């Protein structure tokens, strides 16, 4: 069954499936048992995640919903979407962290994939094979292992995407893609609603209302969230000072940046770096 599903995904034509050219980079994968201390590491994490729960349960508070992790399901958690977590009992689960190319990430923000789906009998084996293959590839650097990891990760991600009927109706929402791409390419600059509205040949007011209806937040808040996400990722991955990162993203006042970052993540930039650097993977 799994082999057939992979074949359908990998053989999809680009003009029929916007995800045919998706690029996935797996960053970490493993099996873990976590407890109530988990919330320190799981919030505002910069990578996408998928979980297979073996036993126990935990609750994730996302920006737009609450997600209860229980056995019998697999879960998809977007980057920077978790604002709090509650794990009062031991949660045993398999997990994978990964990055997506910008185009796919933008499509996902439009399509709004499900966060939870019932596990198939093959899913536990899929997670286990992905974890084993990924971790062995880190030492062997085998091209076949890396391709295999990518294929399994693509298969698992496909389980959370809308069906073909929804994809056929994508054109109406896809007109926002140039706007999202512009934001990504100019994230360190000042971006106004007027700039974005021009890309869709709409009035500023009509564009702002349409954008808010599509994404659930106003354009300015969306831009700010993207800038804060870029800042958090840079804080974890770069050796630059917080001040350098703030200035590189267009913030002229470090104190103002620190206040915004704390409001976004719940902790100051230096604390965010300290919590996540050298800590166990926030599986």
C-alpha cells in the first residue's frame, strides 16, 4: 500500500499538482518519551513536525486551535505554530522535523492542511523506517538513503493535504501566491498594504479585507509574524548578535525588536537562544 501511494505522489504531473516540485529537507528524526518539561522546547519551533503517538497524551496550543495528541493518530504541526504545550503524563512518540521550500510553505498557508489524521497500519513502520534511514544517512551520507528519507517524508506529509477536489478549486486562493512571495523576498524591508494590494490590482482596503478573510489575520500582522519567524530561526542558526539580526531584518531599534520578540515567543531573544541551543531536540 505504501509503495503504491508513494508512486502516485512522485508521478503526479506538475500542472495538475502544485506539490509535485516540493523540496523537503529533513533536519531531525527520532523516538522519544517526554514529560511536562516538554513545553520549554516545543513552543515556537522553527521547523515543521510530524508525530506518531505510541502511548500517553499531550496538548498543544496552536495559534488558531488546540491539538490533543493521542495514540491512533498522526499529526502535522506547522513551524512556529505552537504557543504552549501541556504534557502531564509521559508521551511516547516518533517524530520528524523538516523544512519546506518557500513555494510549498506558501501553498500550505493557503490550503490549510489538517493537523490530525487517523493512523494507517503502515504509518508506524513508515515513521520507523524514516527515522532509521535518516539517522544512518547522517554518518554514511548515502544518496539512496537521503532519497528514501525524502520519499517517506513526502508520503507522510501527503496524508495531511486536501483531496483533489480541493486542489481543483485552488486557483481562486492561489492568486495570493505573488503576495506571499513578495513578502518572503522583501522581509527585511518596510512592506505596506498598498505595496501588496498593487500586486493584485486591488484597492488597499479591499485587499486588506480579502487577505484577512483568507488567512485569518491582517496583512500587517502576517508580515510581522513572518519577520519574527525569520528572526527566531536566525537566532537559532546564526552566530550573529541579537542586534545584528534585528538590524538585518529592518528593525532600527533593538529594544523595540526585543519587546516584539518577547511578545511573539514569550521569552527575550537571548533566552530563546539559550533554551534551544544545546538542548535536546524539541520533539
